């Protein structure tokens, strides 16, 4: 049973403490500083995936336009 738990906990460990968390925390930190939302900086470090996910959802139309524009330039 402990082998199963260890296999399941490894991806969760990397999501919480690994590269993904660091990228999301960095992106959230840059966004908060750029937008001068200094009170939100602790959120970027405590819950980076929630903070980044919220702002990605909030700006989804701009992101879709950017992806379309970029992909058309690559073609």
C-alpha cells in the first residue's frame, strides 16, 4: 500500500514544490508587480497556481488572441 501512496504523492510533490510551482509563482509575482498590485504578492507565493489560474481565466480572450496571432505568424 505504501508503494502506491508513494507513486501517487511524487507528482503532487513536484506540483507543490517543483518547477511548475516556481514558474507560476514567478509569473504571478511579475504580474502583480507590473500591475502595481503589491498587496497580492503574498498570494503569488502562497498559492501560485490559484493566482495564475484566476488571472489566466480573467484574461482568456487576450490570451486566445495572442495565441492565434503567434500561431499565424509561425505558419
